[in-house]
C-alpha cells in the first residue's frame, strides 16, 4: 500500500535550509519515492496555513518511506533542516 509523507515546515534560516535543499534530491534519488508537491504558496481555502513550505512525498510502502527517512545519508542531511526550520512530518497510508 502506498504511503505519503506530509511535511509542514516553518523556515527561520533560509541559508541553512538551502544547504538541506541542495543535497536533498541526490539522497532522495536512491530510494523509491516520488516527490509530488513542494510549495511555498499554497492556496488556503479554509482556516490558516502558517507554514513557509509544504511537501508531499509518495512511497510504495511504509517500509520504503522509513528506509529513506532513517537512512544515515538522509539523517545527516536532515540536520541542516532541523537547525534551519521547525516542522511537522507524518507518514499516512494511502487508500490503495
């Protein structure tokens, strides 16, 4: 079953976050994920959306998502994101 990673991020250090972004695709390409959305200007149709970046990623399984997220290469890179932003990241199951 496909799973999705949803990340809601508030960036407070753009230069630090750019370091994370610069290395992201190289690490991500080693795994079976699909980057579906990266938006800094979503259209809010209800409520508030106080995040500076929203990301949606698809993986074929929860195991594949965890393999990427927990990999040493991603965790080393993610330290730049963690220092430069605050966020919420969840893995949710798809319907199929």
